[in-house]
């Protein structure tokens, strides 16, 4: 018998900028990524989402493929500047019509939509008006945007999440400079992150005040950290890394407060986050209904008194990345016994069971969705077929890892592999493939089912029994 509950949801995920294209169609406003990806040297070989895989024009064909796959749910994001070109104020009805049409098409095929409100594409107008996430004004603007979405789509959509992976868009946007707005300013970054938590809380409050039927959650990277050795220094370094990358991002949305020790450290070192009257109560009173976990890899951590900085592998040449380190605190190091992808991500399914267990231990048995999980690879084409057996192996092992967590009592309600279709990887171009559906960039973006498509079809049909 399957370990997955009868009403477990099997789906897949994407995000607007990575699939839609139509970057300036039908009144859409400019996003921070539209601008950033056109600046020289920012992305892999200058790739961008101008056209992406043209999902904007081909969504009916894509939804038909989702239905054929047997998907019961689809996680996608709304492009804020497509519905509010200036970020607030005038609504772009053509943008609303696109998402409305997509939702209707999904429902027609019995596919339950899960909407992500913010998957990194900020209206550039808000960046220019007040510095985007760097300013408190963003909280009000985000709430206006969220309310618009609830109002227009809340009659048909009952699974929502406010943000995708704050650690990435804030970490890379404000600490490493690899995402827009390309800053390397921890002080601004910590404060910007605070504004994200406030915006989340405000949007959750509005969701409840407006009586929207359904659940609203928050999606985080789940990257369990393990010490590279048993030495007290490595264990302490690991505790700090787990605190920064996990507890800092989860506590404010699941407990309504920051982890106390780290908060004191940040305020002492940088004077932030700065709280305004009402912030604490807003966070406390608006805990999310569920947490979405995006799991790809775990990280090994070591004590660090040498490395500062980092370099990520964006080429798919194994070993081309460099360790990430914050001198005096910790560094993320390679596991000598680990199995790695071509992008130097450790493949470690057990980490997903562990991660879910850690969430349950810290936050109680809250509803969990695995909102992303997948293998980025250059898939070989053999005799005309896209043979992605390594992806099948990866997903199978991770589905088993979720099954193990469910057997241990965790309330995991759904699984969204990343990604439904091959799409743009923000910094890695189109060569890092994740999908069940291949897109032929040399042949008018034609769609083709991969080997994994038939496999996942059987997984869904058997509720996770036939792996
Ligand atoms: C997550 C994001 O970080 O991981 C996705 O939510 C992203 O948008 C995915 O594409 C895979 O990362 P990458 O860098 O391999 O594209």
C-alpha cells in the first residue's frame, strides 16, 4: 500500500520569468530581471527571459501536457509587473486576463493551481521609486498587489504562497550582488529581508480579512546543514550556518519572531533589523498556514578563518565553483564522500527526510508542501528521445525520502518537482534542464516529452507506489 495519503497532491512547478516570455506584451511593465539580465556579464552567456519558453502564448498546449502527465496541481507565479505595470495603481487587464485564462484552463483539466505571488520579478518602477525591498514602502505596495490577486483569482484558487526563497533574492540581491539590485551591503540586506517578512505578514492578514477560502503559506529553500567533522568548531560553525540560512528565514513566518541569539548578533554588528512600532505584533499575529520547502541539496559546513566570498558554478563544468565563506563564522565545503551534480550540488535524498524532521521538531507538525525538488542536468538525446534517467533516479530517491518522513508522522501534503518544463535557469541559461518536457530551442520552441514524463505519469497514477 502507498505511504502517501489518498488526497496527497502530485504536481510540478515553474515561475513566471522562467517560462512566460512575452516580456513586453500587452501592457506588461518592466521588471528588475528584464533590466538586469540585459546588463553585460550578469547571466550565463547573456541569456534572458524575453521569450523564455513562450508559455504566455502556449499555455493551452502546456496545460494539455500537464493533464496528460496526470498532474493534480500546478505551482506557478504571477509576474507582478504584468498585472500592475508600475507596481501599484493602474491595473493591466490584459495581464489579469492571461492568469485568469490559465487558471480556468487548469481547472478545466482538474489541476489545482498553487499561486506564488513573488518569485523574484519586481516591478522596476518600484525599485526606482523607493529602492524596492530596501524600503518600508514596499510593504504597502505588496499588500495592494496581493489584494488585487486575491480579488481577481481567489474565487478559483485556494492554495497561495506569498514569497519564493527569500534567502536567494535577498542573499544574492543584497549580499553577493549576483541578482538585482546587485548590492553587497549586509545592512541593507538584513533590513530588506525584514520588509519581506512584514510584507508577508500584511498579505496573510489581508488574505484572512478578505475571507479568501483556502490556505496561504511561505516557500523557503530547505538546505539542511551538517558539520564536516565532529570538532566543536565545525559543529558551532554549522549551528551558525543553519541559524542564518534556515532559522532566520523560517522563524519569522512560523513563530512570528526572529531567532533571539542571531537577532542580537545582527543588531550589534549592523544595527538592523530596525523595528517600527507595530512590526512585532504584525509578525506574531500573522503566522502562515503552511510551509513550502524547496529541496535540492544539503550543505556541509566547516569552521572558517580563511575564506571570504564565493564563486558559483553557472557553467555545468564540475568543480568550477568555489566555496562560500564568511570569515570568522563558517564556510560551506565539499563533502569528500558526496555525489555531486555537474553544477556541484550534492545529491543527498536522506537530507530531505532529515530536513522535514527538523522542521517538525522546531515548528510542530505543520502542513508541509515540497514546492520544489529536482535535478538540473544537460539531458542527452539518443535516437530522438530525451533520455533523462538520472532525473528519474533523483526524483525516485527523493519521493522515497518524503515517504519516509510521512511514515515518521510528518504532514506532507503535496509534491511539486522542479520543473514541469525545461525553462530558464536565472544564472545558468537554458542548458541546465529540469523538466519532464523538453523544449527544442532550435525548432520554434517545440515541446517534446522526455523519458521522465512516462515515469512520472506512472508515479502519479499509482499515488507514489510505482517508483
Ligand atoms: C530555486 C528557484 O532556487 O531553484 C528556481 O526557486 C530555480 O527559480 C531553482 O530555477 C533551480 O535553481 P537553478 O539555479 O539551478 O536554476
